[in-house]
C-alpha cells in the first residue's frame, strides 16, 4: 500500500508540547495516517507522536536522561516510559493536522516519521556530532537516517519531504551568527545521504517567546537573526519553503498551543501541496508624505493567496536602523491592507522628512513577543522580516 511519508525534525515545538486535553475523552485518530513510532513500529497517529522514552535509538533516551536528577535518575528506561505514559499531559503537535490535510487533498495515505527532540541546537543535529560515526544511533542525525531506512524497508513507502521547526536554542549571539550557513549545509547533506537531491524541506519561522531570559543566552537580536535566516531560505536553496508561527498563540512561554499547531500543520500541508513557499516581503517603497506630514510606505509582498484578510489595523511594524534597533523618535501609527493592491500593505509613520530616510529601515515582527496579524485568505501569515531598506 502506497504511503506518502514525511520526516518531522527539530526541537520541542515540532516534538509537540501543547496540552493534550482531557485524558478521559476519546480523541479521534485519522485512520488514513500512520506513524513510525519511537519504538520503530508502525502505528496509528494517536498523540503524542514522539514518545522518547520508548525510542529504540539510544540518543533520545540519553538526552531525556541527561535532564533527570535524584530518584528519577536511577529508574530504568522502561519504568520512566511507563511513568511518562501514565502522567502524560502534553504532547499535541502539528503532525496529525498536516497529514490529515494532505490525505484530504490527495486521497493518499500519509506516513509520519517523528524524529524531533526538545531543547536541541542545530549543532546537535550535525552528521557525526561529537565525533561519532554518521550512522551512529547515539546521534540525532544517525537516528533519523536509521528511522528513514526502517520506513523505506516497508513496501510502498515514499519519502516526500522534511518538516523542520527548530532554532530557539540557537538564538544566541554566537550560534545565530552563522545559522543560515550551517542549516543550508545540513539540508544539502541530508539530501545527499538520502539520495534525494530535490527533497522538499518546509521550515517554520520561529514564533513568539514570552518567558524570562538569561541575558547571557537568548537575545532578541539573535531571535530576529534566526527568523531572518529562516525567511530567506527559499532564496538560497531550491525546493524549500517557509511558513511563520509569529501570529500563533502559546500554551506556555515558548510552546505554540494546540489550536495554533493545528493551524500550522495545515499551513505546511498547503505549501507541500503547492510546491511553493508562503508570503514574503518583496520590497518597501516610500510613497512620500501624506496628511499632516505623515510618511506613507508600501510593503509589496509575494506569495499572497487572494489578499490580506480584512482588518482595521495590522500591528507589528517598526522603524529601525540597519542593525534592527528601533528608532525611538519614529513611530508607525497605522498599517492596513492596500485597497489598490491586495497583496500589499500601507504603513503610515509619524511625521518624517523623506530626506531622513537614508538610515531608516522597516521591520515586522521583531523581538521575542510581537503582535502580528497580517494573514492572507489562505491563512498564511506574513513572516517576520527586517531590517528592510526603504526605496525612495
């Protein structure tokens, strides 16, 4: 039986950390979707898809065990798996919604290969991490390759692509500096190792973070740098697409909630079906002074389906310098869909002499916790971007 199969990789938002809901209520499981479970056996798509203590590859159990202390650290893997199953309260992810939407559109059965692990940096996904062999089951990359190989051993399985949601752990000044180059190299190596030079890779641009921050680790500028590297991926590599999570609600300070993950899964399915990426900024143009000296900017976008949803105001835009630092004396006072071009947005600033524009840039969705509402008629959002030059 043919099974159109996708790899799920990344960290906790791909693993799925949203609340599962009332455990006493039965949850419908789509019979058209199958999952290569952590145990290595094919099963239905009952959540959570990632059951790491049950993993047949040691890397996931070792990473989980590294966070244990006291009595828990002395328990066996089997006992920890049992306790996790009995006390499970979180684990909803984007995989089931993605797969169901694909099945609706294609009439095919869909397979998922969950490989994600919370809290992991891109470095930990590198082939041969820590000096291990590339195919070592004690590395995330080797484990993923083995799971794909196991899936392919089943008749009818076709690997269709990779869904990737990761980057939170790389939002530090050092790790974010070369994230784009490292991720591009990772994609190229994975395609080569799987013998799929055009393997589609669909990436989620980082969403929001509403938690306390250790100043020595995560920074807002680094978070923005990761987002910008992700946004630009389709410009750098063929057969890639990006969709943002910047507009989705959270269930805790860093994890997208279950409704948001379901929307995100459906968004990724749309991109998979269309073999295209989502909306993106093309350029920002100055239209000159408007009423009372307010400057009007037009944000021209590509990839917009139908037009931006109607709304009285689209927050999230900021006037900044070339480093992305907000310019305090300048404000965005309004932003709305352009009535003359449904794929563009008009941004109105505080009074500004056009001659002062040389050092001014426009950003959208910057910082840890922006408010962003620009979504098109297919429910695809404008990604965070910037700093973007303003053309005069």
